[in-house]
């Protein structure tokens, strides 16, 4: 892999998505990309085992991106070496009637990771300032006091929602959840090619929906909403990373490398030691168990 500073992907000052590349050449063949990813994910798996025994941190991975950006395959490839009990994936769809009886963050609180585990949000709480902003009439289903019509959804409404999301992430970060947010930055042309492949390959026809084309027609509006959401919520305790996503293999490796680097920054992650009294009697316990087979 070319010498590359992963921190360059992190958003720590206002960005313009139109000025960020959607493609990155890491100087590796497809096979080398897969080999390096395999090394990184094995390391992450071992670290998660230790983190589970340590029992102080959970990790929340948030994935956002336009349709076909590669979120599903990224999850499959990056986390496949994890103990199945160590990572839980949540794909947030249209809120159910029960979920709409609660505030919009309720279902995301319920899905937060236990200490020692990873939770991956495939689409996240940011849908509430993305798809609902592009389609503000969706907000009416939330039955919020004071919002009687779409006209009540003012710029101040969205500013308040950004503040609520920042507070949510600060709260969970202060209570042991490592928050990492990834925007898979896809070009409009690459999305067109991927949608065409879904139509041309009968095995993948099921992935296509006419709604994909309706949302694609709103591409520029979505880009504006993503840009503002990223700029207003990327903070040291919950940073955003903009991942060039036109090359799926490279995007997977970049996400994995970011996670690896952030996990290595955590201090004091180690398996707990036995108490001295227990240590002193290990020989005695071994002898007790050995005698059971006699």
C-alpha cells in the first residue's frame, strides 16, 4: 500500500464533497488489496476479543452513502473474521409504527453496542437529517408537537436536530462508546454503472428498485444534505471519514485501516489478570480436574 496518512480521510474542518475525490489508487493489485484487508481484519478480530475481556469500550461503526455505495459488501468483507458474538449489524429501514411512537433516536439507542462489542449501523441516525430533509413530508409521520405541516419544518428545526445528534454522540462517547462514522463517497457515474449491472445481471435484478432512479434524480440535493450533516457533526469524539468508494476493494481496506488505527489509540486494552489468590492455587485446581479422569 502506498504511504498514505489515514488521518487525511478524517473531517476536521469544513469540506466540500465536490472537491473530494471518489476514487483512490492505493498502488495495489486487487489481490494485494484483499490480502492486506485480510491481515487488518484478523488483527481487528483479535483486538475485539481482548476488548471484550477488558469490558470498558464498545465500538459504533456508522456507514452512510448513496444507493450502491457498497455498504453491505463492506460489512461482509471487513468484519468476517470477527467472532459472530462480537459484532451486531443493524440495517435501519423505514421506521415501524412502534418506532414512530418514540422519538427518532430511540431505536438507535436500543441498538448501541454492549461493552466489548461492535455495532455496525448500515444507514444510521443520520437518515433523520438526510432522507427526511430531501423528503420533509416524512417528518409528518413522527407526529412531533408543534409540527402541524411541512411549512413548520424550518431551518431552525434542522439546526435543532443537528444539535440533538451531537448531544447523542457526545453522551455515548463519554460513556465508553467509540464512535466512527464513514461516508462512502461515490460518483454519480459509478452509481449509474452499478445500477446498470444490477439490471443486466439476472442474479442481481432483485437488488434493483424503480425507487432507486427517483432518488438518483435528487443526487445534488442529497450531496448538499450530506455535506452539511458531515460538516456540522464531525467532532473529535465522533469523527466523520470520507472514503472514496468508486473502488470497492480500496474502500473496504481504507475503512478497516481507519478502525485499526483508532483501536490502537485506545490505551490500556488488555485481558484482566487473575487475582493473586486464584493464581496461587492454579496448580491445585489443575490437580483437582486431572483427578476427575482417573
